[in-house]
């Protein structure tokens, strides 16, 4: 999946943390976070809990979650070099060519949604430039990429046009029973589709981004 590269960015830091035993300092310094310390699975760590979505997505819990989900044969490697090579093989994939599709302005807006640094309230709230992470639609929902592209009732006509067209495309390819139409497809495309089909999906998402008037399009 396309999002693996950003996971790689986070997990790649884990070897240094573990090997230099910095994690032990973290555990000592944050006793409430790590009250259960090492968990039953070998070389895994307890994930700090919080009811706030922005916290659970922050660096420490995200890193621990990713580390814990690695195969045990990777978690047990004790050579930094071997660990890095295995992680690179698992996570690093070439950026798909269709990521370059579209006008510069719409491509940038789409990319910002993908990497979580857009003008949506949840992204701005994370870095302290919005007082709320909730959507202005008043439904009490966090305004993240999923809400904006799939769930929010605002700009419904443009959204239905986009989703109907993608549904038709997946149907034509015999992929309508794969639960493929989700936020990952809209942000990253899919390995199951051709370059042209992924371009078509990106084109539909770009049209929606433009028609939503949620962002300034230059
Ligand atoms: Zn909304």
C-alpha cells in the first residue's frame, strides 16, 4: 500500500531507539504511559492509551504500534544493519508514477491530504493552529481526510459524482466486491488497478477537491 513509506519513516527510527536503550529511559521517565512495561509478546511494548485521536497518532504511540506489528523474526534481530535491511525491504516501495498526475495546485492539495498536513481542521489542530479538530458541518465529527472525502454531508453532489464514478470503474474491473472504495484508494490508488485507472481515480478526487471549495486552488 502507498502509505507504507511513511510507516517506514517512523519504524526506521526504532532500531536506534531500541539498540541505544533509549526506550528504557522513556519507560522510566513516563511510568504512567508504560505501566505494564514489556508485554507478553517478545520484544513488544505497551501502547500508551488515550481517548484523543490526535494523541494516538502522535510519534511515540504510532511508533510502538508499528513496531509491535512487525513480524517477530524482524523484532528479534539484534543487528542494527540487518534490522534496517529487513525494514527497508518490507517498507520501501517506489512512489507510483500516478502520484505526479494533475495540475500542480491540485496535486499539492491531494498530497497534503495524503500526508496529513492539509488545511483540514484535524491537521491544523495537530500542530496547534486550529482551536478544534471538528468539521464545520456541525455533525460533531473530526474533520480528517476520511471525513472530508467520504463522510461529510457538505458538498454532497460533488462527492456523490466522485464516488459513483469510482464505483462504476471498480464494477467495470470486476472489483466491486473487494471493499476497495475506502480512504486509502482515494489517497493512494491501488496496486490492483492499472496506471490509467489510478489516474482516473486521482482525476476524480482532484475534481472533488476543486469543486468542494474547501481549499484555495491557485
Ligand atoms: Zn463535515
